[in-house]
C-alpha cells in the first residue's frame, strides 16, 4: 500500500510539472500549475465520491476498477464487505436456530431490554402469559403482566442481581395454572424471562402435604389412648419384669408423639400461604429461656452452654415459629456433641443483617452431607442419633422446620462445619426485620433469661453472657 501511494504521488507531481511546463511555454506558469492542481484535485474528489456512493448503497454493486492507491482501497473495501456479508449470513443462521430452539421450548421465554421492554417472545409465552403478536413488542413487561407479586419481583430485581430468585403467580390466561418465573441477565443489558408451568408439581406437593397432615392427625388419637393406658399400667405397680418393657414403650410412644407434632408443624409451615402478622419479638429473652431448657436437657452431660447477646435489637417475626427454630438448633447442638462440649449461642448484627449463630466444638459434619441436612429424616450417621439423659432422640425434622421458618421470615439457614472442628448453624435475617425498642436512659440493662414478661432488650450495642 505504501508503494502505491508513492506511485500516486509521483503521478500527481508529474502532472503538476507538465502543466507548469505548458504554462511556461504559453507565458503563464502560475496558470499552468493551477490548472494541473485543479485536475489532480478533481480526480481525487471524484474517487472519494465514487467510494461514498458505493458505501451508501443498500444493495452494493461491485466497485468500478481503478488504478493506483484508489484501486487498492476499492479492493480492500470489497474484501471487507464480502467478509461482512458472510459473517452476517452466519450470525443470521445462528439467530434463526436459536429462535427455533427457544420457540420449541414448552416454557415461556421473553427477551427484555435493560428498560424491561419486550423484544421477542415464543409461542409458549403467548399460551402461558397471554402475550399477543407484534402489538406487545416494545411494551414494558409490567404493563403486560400486572400481577402484584410479579411487579414486585421485577422491581426488586432492578436493584438486586440474583439469578436464583424466582416468583410464583397464577397465569393471566388461566387462574388454575401456577407459573414459576425467573429472570436471567445476559448479553449487553438484556434479560431472558423464563416461565414454567408448575401446576402439576404444586398439585403433587399439596397431595403429599395433605397426606402427611391427615395421617399425622389421625395417628394422634390412637397414640393418645396408648399413652394413657401405659400411664395407668405404670401407676398400678406392675411386676418387676414388666417395668423395663413398659418404660421402653413409653419412651418410644413419646418419640412418636414428637414426630407427629413436628410433622403437623412442618405441614402447617409449608401449606400456610398467609402467615400471621409479624410482631416485635424479644430475641434475647427467648434465647435465654431456650438456654435454660438446654441446660436441663444436658443434665449430667455438663455441656458448657454460653449465650452472647451482642445487640439489644429485637426481630419482627412470629414468636412461636422463631422459638421452634432456635430451640431445634440449640437442642441439636446438645444432643449431637460429647459430654462437656462447649455450645455458644450468639445474637448479633452486622452490615448484612441480623443473625443467630449456634456453634459447638463437637465432631463436625462431613462436607458431602451439608447440602442434605435440611431434608426430612436425613441422618448423617446412626451414631449421631445419641440418646440423651431423658431417653429422647431427635425426630429428624428439626432442620427442615428451621429452614421453612427462615424462609417465612425472609432469611436463610447457613451451615458451616469441619471434621474435628465442630459446627456452626447461622440464622441470617435481613436488616429490614430488625427493630430497636425505645428504652429510657435510666432503664436497667436487660439480660436474657432474667427479664420479666413485659421487659424489652436495651437499645444499642450491648453484650451479656450466660454461662453454665
């Protein structure tokens, strides 16, 4: 290319020299030079106009042949244009294949821009979401789907990027169809909205919940009768050889009663789509009461149970459910650690939110079991089913209950454990759940377990320990 431009420059200089020489012969050298320069400039402008005209064409024709540097420029543009057309055809084929693949999906798929406007959707979106033809293209998705839960989900997702978040709501086409919707960001400020029909899954889950609830409820009556007769037999001074069998039967019937109660509680947590209104809960006092029960459960095992209250804040929640969740975690720490082990319960806040942490220095849990700990009746190993001093065993439903309670309070259960290093179970609540009671400056500091029924924890950062 450099040699071609040099060749063109030589031609222009030659033209100017000839024109100037002709002007000298005619006695007008400046006029000759000006005429040569005008011819050279006109030729360059004409080449630029040809290139501009070709670039502005929609259906481009082959560039006219040219010599010198302009010919090389035309050929380079021609090659670039041909490569661009090949790339465009290839991308167009890929896009068509992608659209065909999405169109064939049974789930609804909608492509949105960064402002939430609809760019494209498949046939399933028309069937499940009620989107129609080209008239919905370009409209905000919140104008097409107006369910309050969906609108709130889209609004929250504009501030928080969490691909794992989903929302459930009835289809606008058929109220009996339940949709599970998620929003996945991709590309340059675009989002892919996916909606799946989970009506059958919901129906099966409801059947399972109904069966568990009904079966558990029906078992309570005969079990109550059995326990009543056992109590009568034990009170009637039976022979020595009957006392141990009766005691064993009493213990197992008690465990059965606890399993049924936990199943009913878990069923209620799963099926209650309209939970009761939340109220301010004194978490410090609640944890203090549970710690006292845990010490009684430990009995001669002499666990060192320590409660650390690092904040005077409370929690907006459902007191009965929170008590059940915290008690399950603390009692599990007592049941599943050797005698004399240390169990530490913390109530604290940080920049992320507000937390309850239950840590022990027991044997720890293998990493492969951690994802399944919240499943019903899941056991890490049989040896962890240790019998406590009162002959009780865990029901295998405690962590499942904790998980559902946390979900109903907008939080999550987080588990950390290493073999030989112990375990720590975190109840992470969002900061919006925290409340700070107003206490007069002259009020005494309230310590968990020592407060009366009407007292509230002191405001601000406080620390109190109850050690046993």
